[in-house]
C-alpha cells in the first residue's frame, strides 16, 4: 500500500519532483567538486613539503639569519682569488676557472653539537644534521694586456698609469667573457637515510650514500640535474675545486615535486671544503609518534633558545604563490558557497513539499477521516521527499563525477614558492640575481588533481538523504495538522 501510493503520487507530480531533484543535484555536485579540489590542493601541498623536508621529518631546527661571521657565507658576494700561475695561458689570453663551496646568502649556521642536545630530548626517535651550500663556479677568458709602445714608455718614465682608450695609438685594455654558475649542494650524514633530505627520494641509478662513504669524495645527484648536465654514474664532477665521483642519482618520490638539492655529499666533506668545520645549517628531527610532536617541539624550544624549531604545519604556513591562494580560496569561498547552495536547495525542497501538501488538503483530510494516523501521513510525505532527494543525489553524483573528470582532464598546474632557502634544483646564479648573490626561494610547479574518494560519495548520499528527510519531516508535520473537517468543507 505504501509503495503503491508513493509511486502514484510521484508520477502525478513530475514537475515538483524534477525541480527538487535538480536543485539537490546541483548543490551536491558543487560540494563534491569543492571537496575533491580541496583534497587535491592538500595533496599538492604535502608533495611540496615532502620535497623540502622529507617523509620521515616531523620537525626542523634552524637558526634565524643574522649578521655574517667572518669566514661564513652571507656577505656581499663570493670572492675568487687567482694566483699569477693560475689558469691556462695561450697567445689569445688566459683561461681562468675556479669554484667554491659556500653557505647560501641568508642562511645561518650553528654548532653541530646541537645535534647531541636534540638526540637527548625525550620523544625524539631520530635526528640528522645537514649543511646547505652552493657551489659557485667562475669561468672565463682574460685577454692578453696591450703591448702598446706608449704604455711601455709611460711605465719606463715612472708613470704608473695606462693610456686612456684611443690615446697613444694603442687603444685601451678590455674584453673577455666570464660565466658565474651555481649548483645547490647539501651535506648529509651518509648513515641517516631514514630522515632528512634523502628520505624523500628514491634511487634512480647506481647506489646511495651509506656509512662507508664518510670522509670520501663521492656524490649523489638529482636525476634531472644529472640528465641536464650530461653526467652519469661513474663520472666525476667538480665541487669546491675537488673532484667527486658520482655513485648514484635520485628522484623525488612525488611526480609533482623535485628533490631538495642538485647534489648530496657526505656532511664531513662538505664542512671541510666550505670551511664550515663543526657547523650545520639544519637538523631534521623525527618524533617517536605523531602525538608527541607538540611536546617535543616545546622541549626543543626550551633546550635550544637560540635556534628556531619548526613543524610541518609551520612550514605549510610559509608556502605561497598560486598554491597558497588556491588553498585559501577553496577553504573560505568554496566552503561558504557550498553552504549557501545547499541551504538554497534544502529550502526549495521544503517549500515545494509544503506547497504540495497544501494542494493536497482534501486528500490528506479524507485519509485522516477514513482512519489514517498522523504518524502514517508523516511517513508517507517523508517517503516521497526521501525518494525525491535520492533522485537528486544520484543526479548530483553523476554531475559531480563529470566535473571532477573535467578538472583532472585539464590538469591545471600551480606554482608554489616556499620560504627563502637554497636555490632550487638546476638554478643558476650570476650577478643579475639568484645563486649566492641574492636570497633565493625554492619554487615548485605541481599539477592539481581532484581525487574521487569514498568519503566524497558517502557525503553526497548523506546530503541527499538529509535533504529529503528534512523536507519530508516539515511537510509531513504540516500535513498531520490538517483536520478531516477541512476535507468535508472542500468537498462541499
């Protein structure tokens, strides 16, 4: 009886059913798309953070930048010194080449003994120190000085000046070409592969660093950088004026992010070549459990008042660019837009249900006159509204899946910029900017994908049921208040 009456009433009110279903479908589809895109942005942000600190890193210890100490990086530039016998001299001039490992400008170092303090804090499962450097290479040709007779006459007469350009018939001294390039280098503890920068990468070729590489001049390169430079496992690269054997290449575990550095070398070697003996720039910390992170952070801040302790959440706050803007837009505008559309859809369903109940005054009055209880009438109206909501939910699921598929087909890319740190992989520096001559930022481009999860489907079905029950409950309450006498007056 219930289902027969239900089918007849829905078939007789197709227009009302269609309007309610369409409103619910649009609202549910919008909520699905917003939730899926929001999840995609969070996944992209996680990929960026993973490329910076690594999977096993819960906290990072650094030191705020301050005035550079003598011998440390951060000065006005990198000074290259050449002796009189340096370079290769030919008839055309002298070819000069030199490279130096230096701490990035804006990066502060601190004593490596801090690592012992960190490892002694309760709740710390593992800790590893790193030293972020930049290998700056100066390469160019210096032409031979002029052999002008006037210049020689002036020098013989005790005049230390050179003739001005165009004077003395010999012209001035100039020309030459110079290149300044930079490669990001990270000194890591070869034995600590489960935490720190190398915990966020996977081996692409060769082998990684291990405890046996301590003190050895070996390097692991970013796979993309190695390909760009035409370097393979077994080749030798120059870092800080010293040859390093390439023992392996690594790639990021995320397809949407790059590794944190161009090259990774043993920490003790990095300290020695850069003149940073006993100094580090960062310490990666792994907590015993996720619930211990706030307490570990507080204990570390108390034990290390001169250093800065940051968590993954702190790092997330420093992510800017289109990723940060998209995340903010989705979390604010998307949330309120979804609430507004859902409220409008529920209101439409309620109003149309009440309007339908009002039009059926004689019908419900007659049913009550022949013995239908208020509970049965409420159940009948609620059942009709529930079916209308489920129809809208099914349509909303279809629209939502289509919208999500369109987003994934377009695959929009988002540029992200993290807080100032070492130049990103493949970056080159020069006098015009970047490299060691300016504070740099790490930029990453990620492709946004909107994943379809079980929670999205469950949420869509739940909203459809909720909308139908809400409209049915209010409409049924309105129908239950009708009196049989109204039906008799309507008939008369």
